[in-house]
């Protein structure tokens, strides 16, 4: 009876543990795929109402700025930003700003 109890416990641990282990690997793979690119972009900082955006020179694409406080002193200026680009969300996270 003790052997049956031990065997049942082992089967239960394997049954519950396997899905947890198999889920952790794809999540790790997805995290590495979702890391944003760090890029230099040239463009103009614009104010749309109370929202600061960045319009890229090369594509004309308007990006939402995740941390707009970094660009608040550059509204209307032509700048180069070093930013993490979240292309799927249309957002950038500005790390550095240089006046052009």
C-alpha cells in the first residue's frame, strides 16, 4: 500500500510539474523575441494637444513617446533620439536626445 501511495504521488508530481516546465521555455523564448531594438532616429518632436509625439524624417511615421518628459523641452525641434523602438505598438522609449 505504501508503494502504491508513493507511485501515485510521483505520477501526480509529474502530471502537474510537466505543464509548468513546458510553459516556462516558450515564455523565455517570447521574452527574447520581444526585446525592443535600440535605434537612432532623426525627426521632429511635436505636441498634439497635451501629447508629445516624434515624427521620423525617413519614414514620416509618428511615434508615441513612452516617456514624454524626456522630449518636453524639445517640442518643435529637429532632433536625433536614441530610443528603444516598439514597432508593434508604435511607441518609442527615449534614452538620449541630441539637437540637430
